[in-house]
């Protein structure tokens, strides 16, 4: 086996059953990175507490997400998969890093500004510190690379700055500046064809849906808005159904759908039926694996606990080095 190129870290809030946006924007990438990197994948339940809604059904959502991750191919033999709160050292590092973080910087981050608009009645202290906790997650595991969506880019830049501040203040090189790997598909559109696919907008297609549910959702997808009637020629370049065909349909079929849409040879209904069939085919093995995992949640919990144990070993070492760098009595 060739040596790994470094350590990858990624965390996502326990949002329950994952959708195509999560899969194409994150999970698929997580699975692929396991070949070349030591990967640490974390279900960040503490981060979820910054948003009240996300705390409803937290335990179940944590399981649902773990089922999806594992069924999709995140392999606990290759990677560390765990729940953030099971490694409490991250809370300590968060507090330590908060001392080298200028407050003004946090409130200027675009993600924070968006959040205040989204939840004006719940601008809690934790929300302001969200990126500091993220920086603690990344640096606790001495991560070299963080796969993110473009919207998270400022947070990685922020983490790099925090690392530089810490290392400069304590004249050390204990913390590692992470690089960022922007996901290839940063924005999967929802069934409305306009907004980012998201659970809260109810425009999503869940990976774990049944074949019938998937077909039902796909049939509601908005296509080329200019194509009003079956005999109108369509424009695949502006059609979200076609974007998904490009991912889930064979190259040969994509070519013919492209041509036939433009000359009205194929209608949107048939085009969607094809997409639903291909999605269902693609996710059949995933759904079978998931069904097995769902039958045995205790086993999934063991996987997560074992992941936390392995994560703790790295975390303890980093915290020890941080204490030494600062000059604390251990
Ligand atoms: P979090 O805010 O904790 O990252 P999300 O559920 O919003 O949780 O996203 C989890 C991951 O899935 C992130 O990496 C995010 O970029 C990705 N993701 C979510 N929705 C989409 C989408 N519609 N298109 C592309 N990527 C997405």
C-alpha cells in the first residue's frame, strides 16, 4: 500500500437522512478521498446546537446520517468516523483558540452575516464562535486538507489565520495550516431547479427514499421553463434534470437525450422517468447496505464509539502539545 498523502478532516451537522446535494457535494468526495488520505469524518452535533431546529431529534438524526455515510462507502476500517461530542478535547481547543481570535473578524464573516438574517432571534454566543469550533475540529486532528463547498472557503481561510496567530503567539509549529479542497459539484439544485437542494426548502431527493418516492420527487422537477408543450424543443443546458443525467446516466444515453430534447424527440416526462430509473439503479446497492445497518443500530453505535476512541488518541496528543507550547501545568 502506498503511503497516504496526509490527513483529511471533514465535519457535517447531523441533518438526518442525506439528499443528493449532500451526496454529490460531500459524501461521494469523502468516499473517494479514503484511497489517498487518512480521513477523519465527524458528525458535528455540537455545531448543530447553534440552530434550535437542528436539535430536534438530534440522536435519531445522528444515526440517520451515520447510516447514510456508512452505506455510501465511508469505511470505518480505512477512516475514523465519529460524533464530535464524543471527543470533548475539541471543546478545550475551541476555548484556547478563541483567545487568539479577534472578535471583529468573526462578526465580519459572510456566513455569520447570513445566519443573523436567518435566525435574528437566536444570535447566540456559540453562533459567533462557530468557525472557531470548526478551526478546533480541523486543527485537533492536524488535518492537512479539508474538503468543502465554496461557501465554506472563508472558514478555512479563517482557520489558517487562527493557526498562524496561535503558532506565532506561542512560538511553535504545533498546529497545522490546512489546505482546502473545493468540491467538484459545489451546488446541486433542488427539484425547483433554482435554489440549492436543501431539506429546509423541501426541494430535495433523499438517498434512502424508496424507488417509488424517488420517482415521485423526480417527476416534480422543474425542467427548461421555456418548454411549455411536449412538442416544443427544449434546452438541456438550462435543465436541472439534464444536469443530473450527466452524472447518473451513461455517456451514450446523455448524448441521445441531449439531441432528442433539442428536437422535441423526447418529452420531459419520459426524460424524468429515465432519470428516476437510473437514480434507483445507482442507489440500489446503497439502499441494501443501509437497510442492513438500520437493522443493527447497536453495531453502528459501536463503529462511532470506536471511531471516537481512535480520534481521542490523536486529540490527546495535540492537546498535550498545545499545553506544552503555551506552557501550562498539565
Ligand atoms: P453543514 O452546514 O453542516 O455543512 P449541510 O447539510 O448544509 O450541513 O451540508 C453538508 C454537506 O453537504 C456540506 O459539505 C455541503 O456543502 C454539502 N451540500 C449540502 N447541500 C448541497 C447542495 N445542494 N449542493 C452541493 N453540496 C451540498
